[in-house]
């Protein structure tokens, strides 16, 4: 692959990875704890119980779960012995969501299935998203974020092959390691996301090192 084409392709791929990361993050952060409803179907009319809210209590009278409905969706909430919600299943117009919280009521994990695919988000004790795994356009994507929920490391596998992208503290991709067409390559980019250095290993076994200026024009190469 020509060096100039490599640089242009890398810039385009970085923009696509950034868009997909934002989409994955939004899906991972989507939490709607709306109470829903349940209707028992498939029985004779006189056997059907109809209600907006069902509550489940333990032998001591403590509420341990509930099933209810609103215009926003249907939800099932399960609580611990202290009355704190620990697991919630929600189905609304955006799709189903399964959320888990810790003993302090903080969200720690969420599984969401939407129009774009399925995502799993993992949150720290401050309810900040730190890792997300999902399928974006049927391609697996794994994203790690920093304390500010900025994307810092992204692993993706699509029709072009696997790639690992490292981003700075402003989510600007700065390094990319990938394999495409059987050729492994390492790209280094500046703060403007412009590739400035490329190290690749061609299918014939020869290593190629290339440097470019801020416009993407080749300034030096070896061999």
C-alpha cells in the first residue's frame, strides 16, 4: 500500500473510530430507571389479574421487588434486605436495559440492547463509565475511559482487521496499531490527528519507516 494512501486511510479510520466510540459511550451511559407494568396473557378472562403496580414483600413485610408500568416503559426492580434497588430490568422505546447497582445504590454495570446493537458498560464507585464493550454495526468494540470518561484506549475488529487506538486526554487519537491486508502497521499522529510517522511490515517481509509533515506530505522514508 502506498505511504500516502496509508496516511489518508488512517485519518479516515480514526474519524470513524471516534464516532463509534461516542455512540458506544452514549449507549453505555443510557440509564432509565422507569417503573413499568405487567399483563398476564394467555389465560381465560376471569383468571387475568390486571394492575399497574405489583410489589413483592418478604416474610417481614419488606418490599423486595416490584413490577409496574408507565407510558415510558415496563420495568422490574429487585431490592436487597435494606430496601436498596440492586437490579433493574427496563423495556422502553429504546430497547431493553439491565442495570446493576452496589450496596450504596451506585450503578456499576449496565447491559443495553438498542437499534445499533448490544453494549455492556462498567462503572466505578462514582458511577463514571470506565469500560464499555459492544457491537457497533456488528463489529466488536472495547473502549476504556479515564476518570473524566474520556476515551483513552479502543480495540476494534471489523472487515479491515483488528486495530488498537490510543487517545490523549482530549480523546484525540495519537497512536494506532493494526493489521490490514496481512500487513501490520504502527501510526503516530499529532494533536491535529494528522499521521506523522508510520512503521509497517510489508507482505514481502520488508520494514518501511515513513515520516510526514503537518499536511501529510512525506518528508523522509526508509528504505
